[in-house]
C-alpha cells in the first residue's frame, strides 16, 4: 500500500504537523455575481459568500483558537483562503489580505483557492512575488474533465482555461493543487479515473478528492429531492477513489481523500458527515486492496 500523502510530506519538511487556518477573503465569485452566472455551481451553497469575517489578524487568532487543543505550542500553519474565489478582486486589496495572512512566523504556507479563469497577470505577479517569501499554493476547482459533467455543475469554463492557468502558475513557480469531485451524475468509475489521470499529467503538484454531497439551499438539493440524482454509497466512493489513486503518478501529492465532512446543511449522503469513520474505512480498504499510487500507469 502506498500513496503520496500530504501530511507525511509536510512532517518531513517542517518537522511538525502543519495545521490549516481557514480564512475568509470576502471575495465573491464570477459564477455568482452575474459575470458568468448568478446561481453558482450547482453544489455551492454560497453561505457567507459576500460576508467579511473580520480583519485577517482577528481571523488568524480565531482560527488558531479552533485548532489550539490539538496543535500544541510548536505547530506550524497554512493560511488557507478556502471558500469562494479568493483571487477575485483588486490586486492591492488581495496584497493586503495575503500579506497579513502569511506574516506570522509560524504560518509557513499561503494557500489560495480560486478558479482558473480568475488569474489575471497582475494577480499572478503578486502570487509569484509572495512565493519568494514563503511557499504559495493555488487551488483550482476543476472537478471533472468531462464536458457534460462540467455543464451539469455549471462550472463556467472549459478545459483549455485550466490548462493555461496551470501553465502560467507553474511558470511563476507556484504550487498547484487541483480539486476533483467523485460521484458526479452519469460518471462511471472509468470516467473518474480519466479525470484523475488527466490531473496527474496536467502539471498539478497536488490533488484533493471530494465526494459530491448535497447541501441544503443548493440547486443540487432540488434535483436530489426530485429524485433526479443520487449520491454515492461509501463502498462505491472508496472503489472509485482506489481506481483514481492507481491512475495518479507517484509524484503528485494527495492532499485529501475525502471532503471536509460534517456540515450543518448536509442532506446527502449522510455517511459523509462522519469524516473519521470515512477515513478509517478508506485506509482499511486501501490496506486490504494494497492500493499503490500509480500502479495502473506502469
Ligand atoms: S466557483 Fe466556487 S464559489 Fe463560485 S459558485 Fe462555484 S463552487 Fe461556488
């Protein structure tokens, strides 16, 4: 059994566990503000999308408090702008946010989640400049390579846009982490493996796997209630994940094997709310099936 796990990588590099501090940039999203669309991706609940959550030092403080019990004194941190399109705004505003977030000494990485169509040259220059101080990761929500699925989720850009963004980010020396969703309606295990393999060969340095889950208040919830789509069972999710991992080159770092779990607004599948149980089930299946990252590519 082998997969290239983020936590092991970080421990080796920083000699301590590295915790994420989730921050809000207050940026909105072109898929929500009317530029590309006004209902967002089909699964996106948009909660707090436009809300400022306090200034960055105060947010860092609050986020530290949330992990304090497990992190201990010598922990290191990733300042993580996670929700919404965190490069969607004037570059001087972004500069202030990012600089403040990466200022504390124990913040060792800045991670910025965004869309590949929201990386204008001046923002890329800013990220490249900051990357010379501390590593900067940019996370891209690709989710799938299949056009019908991309239309279904209303992603709002085509594959060449992703490819161009990865090329420009890599040329600027920035670490790229790409997100994939498993369980999109109509996608077979083979199709999911095709997406994973594509991401692995796209130049991305890391990948995050998520399960398609239904949140209250989304358009996906309406489709689910109407019986127009179903979510995956745990066994099917694990089987798909195993195939995807086998189709990833060994160099790509796996940041996440499942989504972040327990959500107040989670409607389905309810098993995904128990992240600990899900991770235990994934790890024991990987052991049982001797999953080796990249084995399907040899
Ligand atoms: S790109 Fe992200 S923030 Fe924008 S609608 Fe889609 S999931 Fe929501």
